[in-house]
């Protein structure tokens, strides 16, 4: 095993450790639907825009609430 192989092994271990930590830290909330079947924001309970869902199908917050959430959780 040469230096490049060892470096790749370290990189893969670091990535896996970071992924495992992220999964433990921030489990994704489940999407919620209204009576009409529209996916709604978990914060404001308004319908999530179809354009947002086209880009991020697993979205649980509307664009406005996501921006507020990110500003509040910067660290």
C-alpha cells in the first residue's frame, strides 16, 4: 500500500465518520400534508411551493421558513 492508498483510506474513514455524526445529529423531520394532499411547511403550515419541491422533493419547510431556520441555526 502506497501513500496515495493510505490517504484515500483516511479520507473515506473521515467521510464516513462525518456522515454518521450528521445522521445522529440532525434526523430529517417527516413531510406533512394537508387535507388536499399538498405538502405543507412544518413551521408555518403553508403549502410548500411546487418549484421548491421540484428542486428538493424531501423539503419540509417553505423557502421563507428554511431561511429563518438556517439563520437561527448557524453555528
